[in-house]
C-alpha cells in the first residue's frame, strides 16, 4: 500500500510539473504588462468603432436611459486618446495615493525599521508558538514588500534550526506565508492604497462620485491574517513537518549568520520609540474625532467622512515617515535631517517601473470609461447573471476561480486588478455587490497561487535559499511543499470570505459586505 501511495503521488507530481511547465512556457510568451495594457487599449479603440457602427447599446437599470458605445475613432475620441493622454495619467486614481504612501515607506525602509520589525517579530518567540508567529508575520509582511522575502525566508530557516527543528520547514513556512498570504495583513500596507485607487476608478464607471478608501477591507484582511496563519500552521505541522523531518540537510546552511539577524540594543530602543510614535498618533487621531463638534469630523459631523479617514493614505505615509525617522535617529541609520528627503527621493525612483505601468493602465481605463464599453458590458453582464438566477456566493466563487487562474500567469496583483476591475466592479455593482466586496474577492484570488507560480521571481529566490540546505533540491522539491499551502489557503480563504458575506460583517469602516 505504501509503495502504491508513493507511485500515485509521484504520478500526480509529474502531471502537475508538466502543467506548470506549460504555464511557464505560455506565460513567458505573454508581453510585459505595459504592452499588455497598450494592446488592450488598441483593442478598445477598434472595438468601440465596430460596436458604434453596429449600434450596440444597453439600457441603464437606474434611470432607463440608453447607453450607446462611442467610437474612439471619432473627433471626440481622438481628443480622449491624444489630447487627454496627460490628464488620463494625472487623474489615474491609484497614482497619487501610492506615491504619497511610498514616500513614507521609503524612509522606514532606509532607516531599517521594516527589517527590524520582521526580525524582532520572530527571533524571541517561544518554541511552541514559533510556527504560528512566523506564519502571522509572513502573512502581514507585505508592508515590507520585497524585503519580506529577503529577510524573513532565510531567517525562518535559521530560527527553526536554532530551535532544533528542520530549517527547510522554517524556510517553506516563511515563503508560503509571505507569498500565499500577500493580500492579508494585520497592519495597513501600501497595497491597500493601491487597490483602493484602482477599485475607485472602476466603480466610477457606474457612479462618478464613488470612492473606496484604503481601509475599506481592513477588518477582513486583519482577521484573515490571523485565520490564514492558523491554516498555514496546521499545514506546516500536520503535513510538512513529517515530510521535512525525513529530509537530510546538507552543510550548515546559514547558521553562522543567525547572530547577525538578532536585534541590537539600539534597534530594540528604536523599535520602542517607533511604537511610541504609532501609539501617540493613534491617540491624537482618536482625540480629534471623539468630540461631536470636532473640526476634524466630516461636513455631516460623521467620523467616516472625516478628512483623517478619507485622507488615510496621507496619514499612512506620514506615520511611516515619522516612525522611520525616529527609528533612524535612535539607531544612527538616519542621523542627519537631509537623509530623510534623500530616502523619499529614492522611494520615488524605486516606483519608476510602477509609474510606467500606470501610464498604460491609465489610458486603458480612460478609453474603457469614455467609450461606454464598461457600462454596456456591466449592464449586459449583470442582466445575464440576474436572469440566470445565479446566487451571489456562486458569482463570488466564480470570480475567485477566474482570477486565480489568471494569477498563475500574471503575478503582478496591481496589473491584474487594473485589468479585471473595470469589468467585475461595475458589473457586480449593478447586482448590488459593493465594490469593496469585489475588491476583497480579488484579494482572495490573487494570493494563494503566488507560491506555486513558476512566473514569480520569488519562487526562484526561495529555491536558491532552499538549496543552501539541500543541494539537490529542484523545482519539484519546493513545489511539493508549497502546493499544500496553496490549496489550503485558496480553499480556506474562500470559505472565510463566504462566511463573512453570509454573516454580513462589514469589510472595513463604512464598507458593508452586501
């Protein structure tokens, strides 16, 4: 029986490897996301001309008005394509948000604050809680972007070996947590601002006044971070631990570096001071919002309409900046005031690839909105789903599956959401599914398959770290350990989403799930 099981598992892995190799070959033939948006923009131009000539239209369910497709090859359309190109870019909703947040994040990263937070979160944890703590930090580590992989993956291996456990288990747990749980976090991240901007742009196809804030999914993502960490812990202990215990470890790996990964006395003081900044800022915000007549409340006297909430992207950026500056001042990593704007400038330079992508995405979204294609597609699609009587949970699961398959080949979450949000968000709005809920569905679909995608550069990075402990490790070795995490995360997070929707729990402040 054992031999048959081994053969069956071997055949399944061989089939999976062939499938992923096919995905890799097909994905490598896809153009860069910049060119993908350019091609999609050209398609919209041609399609709008054809559909206008055919007289394609839809009837608005809100006011009964006729919505006709407008051609971009008309005099007005040419103005949108050429005359408004700069305005399309400047008014692209996520651009200013992500730049403002990253100005602060760049200071925190330059100071070493994010690195220290990752290291300090797991290096002094009791052995009994080690797996869960590593998983929770990994799931929430998207706040540190690429640094999460560079720091936490090798650190996971080191601390597990120091605890007398398999370093391979620690490495895979860290990598799986960061990659498969990238869209969940117990803290707000730059991705929250980015997704909010893209969702706002898509929602305004239907309602020009609609705004999605960076905290729109916070309740959902914070609770999900804890639940997903529990799922990863269960997979690691019940499935991966027995498997890695039988693996021989080659050499000493990176044990000699463990001492360097522990926090210094200055770093511990810096973290305490940075935490004090966070607490003070939170207290000041609360104090500003509590009085009923406070000028910091919105025009209607509400808390959710307060500029402190609607402008949360600026608050996030400022908090990263100040806490990073305080940490840097304490540790000496940012000892001079002039180093802060230098760090901010470096953060903008690091954003250059994103801004290039945004230019193409902004033109695509502007074309899609102006032609009326978004509204027509949304109305027709919503009408089809409504007439078919498709239950909302089935639609949500259907979107999860579609975006999950796309994510294997398009690993950039921002690129994929910019591509599909203009379709799903307005269509679901007409079916009484809020944009915040559609965004949460995308978060669920976008993360779990990251950890098994051969298109992800971090998969290769993790494999390189793994080979420090097992020289003969290959793609199949890493895949055999990350696949259980991917499947468990996809199924588990989808069930969490459906339960959240069923219970009607708000996704975030002022963001009902239905």
